[in-house]
């Protein structure tokens, strides 16, 4: 399942990022990014499962990075869903 899921994650990042940057339903695009980043933080960077201290620290850094980016994407969602002037199409939600 690695290949299809890798392709799916790439599509999520591209569509979500393009949606936010281009202003076409940016609120929906930011929610797509939130889902991707939250899932990646929990499933890919589960530092609590690591036994080696160096690997644990590296996974913790990546986990915290994904959590911070999830917060940024939620901030984009809030901004894009409350101010219709920020997007070309207006907010979807």
C-alpha cells in the first residue's frame, strides 16, 4: 500500500497548497492540509514508539513541526473562511 498512499499524499499536498495559494476555495484547501499534516504527525512521526534516543529525538522534532504546520493551516482556514476578499471564489464553508 506504500505506493498508492504516497501518490495520495502528494495529491493532497499539491491540491491543498494550490488551492490556498491561488485562492480557489482556500478554506477547503487548508482543511485538506490540516488532515494531511495531522495524520502525518501521528502515523509517521510517532516518537513515543522509538527506543533509540537519537531516533526518538528526530521523530519528536518532525512531530512538533507537523503539529505547528497543522496550526498554521488552521489559521489559514480561519482567515480564508471569514474574509471572502482573500479568495477568488469566496469561502466554500
